[in-house]
């Protein structure tokens, strides 16, 4: 992901998690990664794979385009 897109992904992931009152551990368990990975994604320190983006999109019921900042819905 490009830097701007990565920043938007990080922001939106954290917003989605907090809006649903979930912990990083909750999200990590749901998508099959460690909670440390969620933290790195939220802080733009690591990029998710396409499969990770797909899993997060399904879990949060949003489009992958929304997650990476290409759309607002």
C-alpha cells in the first residue's frame, strides 16, 4: 500500500475497532492474526496482506475499498 493509503487504512481500522468497542485481541482472534499485528497495522508499522484486508472487510462488514481509503462507504 502507498503511504497515504496505509495511513488511511490504519486510521479506519482503529476507528472501526473502537466504534464497536473491541480490543485488538478481539479483532486479532476474529481474523486469525496476533494482536501485535493489529497494533502494527493501526500504527502504520506493517502492511496487511490482501487476505488480511479481505478478512477485516468481512469481519467489519465494510468494503475493502473503504478500509484502504478508496471510498467513504
